[in-house]
């Protein structure tokens, strides 16, 4: 049981080390920004964050026709 737990800790440690190689070895190393709004290529294509799209769609349009209830 102890061997399995130690093996799991070593595997997780190696995975964390491999994921952080870029951050550790570069002078101003940072993790890659993966959010849609921070990607230049996505902005050029007109793709935005779902939360931003939802907010924009919920705004009342000044061109909307007011419905009249009788």
C-alpha cells in the first residue's frame, strides 16, 4: 500500500514538474493564457467569451419594438 502511494506521489510530482518547465526555465516565464478573450487569434476571428456573449444578448436593444398588451 505504501509503495502504491509513493508511486502516485512521484507520478504527480513528475507531471507538475513537466507542466511547469516553461515557467521554471524562462527568465520571465509564465503559463500560457488559455482564456478566449486573451487569445489574439480568437479575437481576430471574432470569437468572444460565452459570458460576454450572454451579457450582450441580455442587454435591451434600443431598436426593439415594444409589445403592447391589450
